[in-house]
């Protein structure tokens, strides 16, 4: 037994020596996991899933805000992009009620729109884009009928539509070109069909930017100012509610949101006119879609009727 004891101790030493690398790896993984959880906890639960949920369960968000109220945004406070990050956070706060906007998104990453416009000067108007908010609405949720048909990328088509509205409403040519160009630019920004937006503007306001309904709807898109004043706060307040570049942006974003949440273009139009809880929308959707079809016919080349005789096409 005296001889066996040293042998057992030696075997234990060998085993401990052999397991040392395993212990080191396990300790490293444990430390890395702790740091990862702490890092995710400090950065916030931006994805609402996975490890962020685990970090949020382990320690409440209230404690995170006490420890590090600004999140990773504090790392950007000395960069030139800081004002843009702050503006993006403000927009997210107003529309979503949280501060989940991260640096590198929103206004900071909004691309300069490149689209041919009937009135190019419209693209140089200093106004906050709304694309970073509209992009949060998944395209998969949007009725394909409401997506950009690419008809208005042509200056020729834009001119045809402007001619139509100029004659229909006896509008000043410069103004109608401004409205059409703004709509095309904003539609690209929001990723929605510009022909649809033009049809809504036509039915809602007859392209009169200062018209106001008895219910309080204002501007080209007839947005309810009192209901959506929080969104107008992003653009300086309700006093700018009738500015075309502001009114169309807010209206286009609201329309896209309603189409996504209601499940279809027709339902989105019903919600937009305020008839969500009514049996019907009083023909509003039909009016918009009919006007849209008229505009589409202006943008599409006429196809001649064809007759066949003995297998040969004969044009009428």
C-alpha cells in the first residue's frame, strides 16, 4: 500500500496535467460568454431576438441605462456624423417610441437619390429623407400592386402625366412639374409606386397644396395634421404640414404603413381615407385606382389592335 500511494498520486498529477488545456479552454469560453452577454446588454436589444433577449432577461434594461445611458452612441460623440445620429434617434423616438436607432443607419446612411426628374432642382431641396423609416417596413408585407412599376423613371412619362394634370386642373406648369418631380423622388425614397401617389394626390386634393378639409386633413396628400403632428415634428412642426416636400413624404410613409398592416392595397386605401371600421370606403379606393389606371395608360405606348388572316397579323 505504501508503494501504491505514490503511484496513485503520480497518476492524479498526470491526469491533472493532461486536463489543464481543457480547463483553460473552458475558462476562456466562460469569460468570452460573459463579456459577450455584457456587451450585448450594454448595446441594447436592437434585434429583439436571440442573445439580446438572454442579456435582457439576465439584467433589466433600466440597469443598462443607468450604467451606460447612451449605448454605443457615446463612441461617436466626437465624429462629424454625431448631429445626424442624434437626428435619427429623434425620428425613431417620435415614430416608434424607442431609441433603437443605431449609428450608421437612418439619416447617416441615406443614399443620395439618383433619378431623372422633370424639374431636377427639386432633388436639391434641403429636407430630411424618410427612407430609413420606410425601409423598416418589410417589402414582403407590401401588396405588389403598390410597389414601383418603373413607369415614372422616364422623363417622357413624367411630362405626359404633368400635361394631363395641367389640363385637368388648369394648374401652373411650373407648379405641376414641381409636384410631379417631388412625388417621383419621394416614391423612390419610400419605395412605393409614384403613379399610386399621384393618383392619391389627384383624388385627395386636386393638386391644391393649401386645401384643408372640415376634418382637419391638409396638403396634397390630405394628411390629418392633428393626428400626425408627431411626424410633422420631424420637419419643424405642423406649420410646415402643407409644404409639398413634407406633406408628400409623411403621406407616402403613412400610406405604405397602412398597406403593410392592412394586408392589401385596397385595404390600405380604405384605412388611409379613414374608413377602417366602416363596411365600405364610399368608393374611395375605386376612384384612386381608376385615376391610377388613367395615368398608367398615359405612360404605356398604345398597342395597335391586331387581326389575323390565314395566320398573318393585320393591323387595323
